[in-house]
């Protein structure tokens, strides 16, 4: 776990009653929180930033917390990562909660925005039940969203032809990925004029 992340929260309360400021490193500010339901119980996803002189270069992080009913402290982090401003600067973190792995349990789809006119950044999926990262992709001019039919991910990408200005790709490719036996497989792909 990242340095400074609390090892637990001892309040035996439901997710909507957890003070999310208690789930981030000391001195950090909560920038977002999402409730989720994993097969193993309630979960919380919390993002934070550490204030500094440059709002575009702040240390940021994300942690997944689960509520346990095993006799130990009720709330414990199960996965976390940080984006240090000196090594891995990002502008912000956003998350979507949905079952994208098809196991009947919520997952978290995270976008770490690096900026630029192409909406550049890194998308990754963490399986909340397992507490492991199962998808990771970097790029610009593309978007990753949950897919509900079939359950998986929808990848939308700009397709540029010679001479296309950056604002105006010739077409857009939409692909659907499904997670089967630990592997992402593309099940369909269409290209349409932009």
C-alpha cells in the first residue's frame, strides 16, 4: 500500500456512513468517492490529491476499501496506487463502477487523465472482488466505457487518415471487449464516419 495510506478504519458502519477523509493519507484531500458492491461485500473507491503550489502537478492516488466481517477491523484497503507528480504527473482521476469482468460483482474502471487536446490518459480496470488490476491501456483520442450487452468494455477510438487535422478524424472505430478466463477478447468492431 502507498506510504501514508491508513491501514484500516475501525468504524463498523455501512459505506455511506464512512467518513472518506479517514481513508486517504494525512494531508491529502479527497477528490472523489464511489460506493460499490463486490461479491465479498461493500466497497468504497476513494481518490485523492496532495495540495501543492502547482495545481497541475500534484501527487494523486486511488484506493479500494472493503468492509470485512471476519473479526478484524471492518474497513481495510485491498488495492491502491499513486501517481507522484515528479514521476507520473496526471491532471485528475475519475472512476465508473460497473461489472465489466462478468463475475456478477462490481469492478472499477479508472481514467487517469494526462491532458492534451486528444484527451490523453490511462484507463485501467480493477476487479473489486479480487483486488487486482485486470486491464490497462494508455493513449489519446480514445475512450473506454463499461459495456452492458455484452458485459465488458467499449473502446471508442478516432481513426485518422492522411491529411486529417487533429480536430477531425475521418472515422471512429468502436470495439467491444469481453473478459473470459483472465483474457480480454475483442468480440466485435465497427468503423463509422465521424
